[in-house]
C-alpha cells in the first residue's frame, strides 16, 4: 500500500511538472508569435513605402521622358 501511494504521488508530481512546462512553452510560443507578427507588419510597411517611392520615381522619369519627346518632336 505504501509503495503504491508513493508511486501515485510521484506520478502526480510528474504530471504537474509536465503540465507547467507545457503551459510555459505555450506562453513562450505565443510571445514569439506576437514578436514575429510585429516584425512582419514592420516589414510590410517598409515594403509598401519602398514600392510607393519606386512608383513615384518611375512616374517622374516617365513625365520627364514625355516632356523631352514632346520638346524634340518636329511640328508638322
């Protein structure tokens, strides 16, 4: 009887340790996921800004080329 009770006590302690370890891992993984989401959001913002800048640059170059083409055209 005493060995069985001792065995159950250790099994209960082991189950509690495993449970707390799982909860800790879950909290840690959630924190890591939140950090990654924040990083992804920052990168998306940077990519959007870079895309807008490149688009504005391309538009400016096109306008200058169109102006040069119209300045060099021969009137008929």
